[in-house]
């Protein structure tokens, strides 16, 4: 199995590599000292892409950070598409 990278969501700088594939890890970041969620790097890249260029199909700006990561996680790690998500009023 190939190794996967996970990125600290607090400092967004530190990454760790693990031999397993999961959506996220929770651990203390040796860079910032925070007990934080480390998100799968593929999910983080999708999040960064959407932050830079929000998808027209979704009111990205209305989502909070946690909701944005849920959308990205489901897009990257499942068969869901943007059509599967709606933003409520």
C-alpha cells in the first residue's frame, strides 16, 4: 500500500505520512503544539482549490470551514459529485 500524507488543520504547514488511508487523524502537531485534526492531503488540496476558485454549482461562501471539509472529503473519497450537495437557507 502506498503512503498517504495528512496535513494539520491548525497551522496548515506540518504534514505526517502514514501507510494507511483514512479521512483524517487526530494528534498533537509537533509544529504548532495543537491537538488537531490532520486531514488527508487529497481532501486538503480539494479544499484549497475550492477556496481559490469556488464551484459555481454550490454556494461555497455560505458554508463554514467544517462543512467545506465534509464536502471535499465526500467528493475525494466517495462517488459523490457536486450535484449531491445543496446549501440550505
